[in-house]
């Protein structure tokens, strides 16, 4: 069967429900994944799902596809990506699957497919899965399904890492997603005083799904100030990403939080490798180097970062989007609950508030991650050709990095434009050492981007930053 090639993305599967993804398509993906697994003699796959309208039906179709391909399944029910990853360790199987479209809007759904302990499909593996499905090279068998709730086991394991002494007062915004079923309970059990926002599950996602959206962060900031909380956290639909505001209501982009975690790691493991994605601020590698660490820039995407951690032996990985990966004493996959509790523990150890701890190394004025709509069919070519040419022409003395899209750096500024791996849009970010330089970069970027008729400005997140 010929499927839309655009659902097979860089590090997971995502598409528009009832257009690119149907129950039949999900069933065939299950059959293809069963072949992929059985060829590697993997016979058991736990499956979880988020609370999107299509996720329950998709979960059933996917499980049926796996069973018909000879793979036994464990239905975890409503879950989070990190609980699904944990299930591989719990059940001693390399396979796992999460039905989710993460931070994508409500019309999307998809799959994150585990093929190793804390390792998910990416790149050539996803294309191999596509080839299996399109050639109908399906394994045949009679796999069995059973239902098991492992949340209590996950929670007990997670909380065993932390012993908070302060009664942290925190706002938790779960954006009406599956995160609302789990995070408030976890933080209360850890000893926090939890103030919830958008806790009730609602598959229409009336408050959005992306915790890095400025509208979400502004709402979180207001709640923190109104309730006199110590911190505020926001999460996406599958719970593996976090965003944070401090006790003053200030938004901190997640690369700054990555830098805090790097400080924490390097105190105990001098010289450790820290991986960060190419959307992160210049202050991230500068701070890591200053502390004697080894900063390594890598491609954006949870699967790419996890693989690079395993390849390099890095102790930490982090992305601007809020995926954080600890390898010093954790599994190396992204778990936002672990990351939040790790941040609270670090602040307790330092004896400072988040605003105090971040004040010394925010040396650049940085934009948020900006997302601009561009069709999947043309987005990569647009970045590689026209937009790359524009950036290199305007900043001829800058260091150019083509690792993931195009990034240009001078000693005082940075600009990056890349094509998203999980949706029809570009991601853009920039920063300058002064407000004057920041505004100059903003004006030039706006001019460059407005010269691209391919961009749909009506479909955006955080594009307000580029306004005059």
C-alpha cells in the first residue's frame, strides 16, 4: 500500500488524522513494525497512548497489527512517553510504542517507536519501516495482547531518585493533555505543593499543546505571580518536554535550563560531554567550556540526541524545546518529571531561586523558538538553498554550520533556520549580545522571511517576535 511519504519523519511518524493517518494506515504500520521487530527476534511490545480523540482507536489498530504480525503486546492505556520507555526496562524488551503527536495540534497524531532501551527509531530505520509497509513484507503470527498498568511502578522508581527538603510551591500547567493525569500526582508525592492549571483532560486542547508557545508561558507566568509560587512548569501532550518560569514570572528558554543542568553535572563529573541542539544559545557552549566540560552541538530531535548520547558517552543532552536527557544516573531518555525534580533538587543544593541562579550567564538577548508554516514538500529545499544563501550573504564573516538547517555565528550573535522534522513548518531563532544588535538581526530576518512567498504567516508560533 502506498502511504503518504510525509508521515515518515526524521525521528517518528506523524500526520493529519483522517487524511494521512487512518485506522487502516495505523494497522499497516503495526504490521510493518512487527516485521521490523521479528526480524530482530523481538517478540514483545508495550503500547501507550495520549488523550487525542483518535489515540484509543489508533492504539487498538496498532496492537492488532502487531499481534497479526506475531508480536505480543502489553496495552499500557493512557500514558506518557517516558512511562512507555520505562516499560521496556520493566518488561525486559527492546520494543515499545507511544501513540502521540507530542506538541503538534489536535488534528495530528503519530507514533514514537522504541527499538532499544531508551532508543527510538530515526532516519534510516524509519525509512526501512516505510519500505516494509510499501512492499507488504509482513510477518505473520498470532500475538497475544494483555493490559497492564505500570504507572505505580514508574512513579515509585522515579521518586526514588529524589528527597526534597523544601515544600516547593509550584504551578503545573498540563494543557488539558495526558500529562494532567500524572504530573500533579507525581509532584505532590515528591512533597511539592501543587497548583494546577488546565489539568482536566480535553482532547480539543483549547489551550494549545506546545509548552514553548508564548501564550502558554504568559498564562503560566501570571498564575505563578498570582499564587506567589516558587516556579511554574508546563508540559506537552506526552509529557517528555517541559517549560519553566521563575518566581518573578520571568520566562526562561530551556537552553538556559540545560546550562543549569550542565553546571550540576560538571561539579561531579569534570570534563563530561554535554550535548545540545543547534537552536541553543551561544551561552550554552560558552558556559560548558568555562566549567571545563566538552560541549557538543547536534541535530534537533529526541531520537537523534539519544543516539548521540549513546555514541559519545555524554552525561547530558538538552534541547531548546524542553527535551532533557540525563545519563549520569538515569536512563538517557527524555522524562520531564525527572528533569523538573532534578531542577528543584539543584536549586535546593545551591540555596538559590531560579532567577538568582540564572542571572550570571544570560549574556545574550535571545528570541524564543519561532515556527512558520511551510509545506513539507518544499521546506528542506527552501532552507538549503534560498534561505541559506540569504543568511550567508548577509553575514559573510560568520561561521556557518549546516548540521541541521543553517546556523550562522559571530562572536556577538547567532541566527538559525531549519526545517522541522515533525511538522510542515520552519523553526527560526536568533540572538544578539545587545538590544541594538538583536533588533538589527530581527529586522534583517523579517526582511529575508517576508521575501519568501512559500511561508504561511497565518500558521505560526511566536512569530510576534519578528514584528517591527
